[in-house]
């Protein structure tokens, strides 16, 4: 069964589904580009690793030993008799569980020198929320933007704070940023909404090289059908937002 939406399927943004969608999309982009980039370039799948405190994975702890201090108070009417104050009972609390996060991204490299020509990022929810995930990505983003490497940033998530750009005065559901090193600080922003087809865009490479077209719409449609997401999505419920 095909997706019910002309562009991005908002049900795929569900936190339970998105990690699988993200992984399949990363591999799908790499597999579609690799034959078109031969023999001058190859596509490498890389990982960014950092530690964060998960919002939803918490360690529930009950103290093994609780040391309680008893206070004594003298009764002024009955000398020399001590009264034990009520003891304090422990409460069950939760403590944050450190989590190692691995985020995959793509690097288009030159054959022979392995020079990184283009970085392709598909944003995850942690990249768009305050915390270590966003900090790690923003640091990486700044390094790329300050280098001679092109950046493609794909944001298919409505939730969270979009990555910073200047000159975009519109509110859109989704965005694709194509930043060519030679054109910075200017970049191409493909901003689109839920009812729109996902726009295709040329993959930036070195000057005079033929640039293949990245067709995310076709890739996502294929992922949806092959993964059988129509079997597990409950369309009677509202999508995640």
C-alpha cells in the first residue's frame, strides 16, 4: 500500500518509527548516489557518537540502605525521659540514565585522496531539541560551514527548533538546506509543507563535475512500501507532532 500523503508522511515522524526510517533513508541515499558518482567519488556512511541523558529511559532506584538519624527531645514535664522523633522514610525516585547515541550521516569523498567533498545530514529529534544532541550537531555544522566542504541538511521533522539560517521569514513544516562552499554565506533553502511533494535537489560536488539529482520523494516512497509501514501505522490516530 502506498503512502496516503503526496510528500512527507507525518506518521513516519513517530519516535518509535523514526529511527528505522532514518537508518533506511541514510542507506537509501547512499545506494542511489553511489552508481551515479562512480568512478570519481564514493559515498561513506559515518557515525557521530556522543553521550546524553535520555528523556524516556530512566533508571528507577530504590535505596539499598537508608541511614536514619533519630532525634531526641526532652519532655519538660517528665524529666529524664527521651521521646524518639518520627523517622523519615525514603521515597522512590528516578535518576537520569546516561545514554550513548550514534547518529549516522553520509560523506561524499574523492576516490584516491578520500577528501570529503560533501556532507549529507538527515536530522534526528535529538538534533532539534536543546541538549547534547543539538550541541554535538551544531558544533559539527559549524566546522563544515567553516571549511571547503559542501553541506546538505535534510530536516523531515516538524517538531523541534529548526537549524539557524538568516533570511528565511517563513514558517514551514520541512526544510532542505544545500550550502555550497564557494557560495557561502549564501545557500539554497528548499522549504516545503505537509501537502507538498518533497523537492529534488542537485548534490553539490567540485566545480565542473556532473551533479546527480537527489530524489527524496522516490526514496521515501520506496522505503515506506518495502518496510511495510502501512501494516503498523494506525491512521485512525493523529500523527505525532
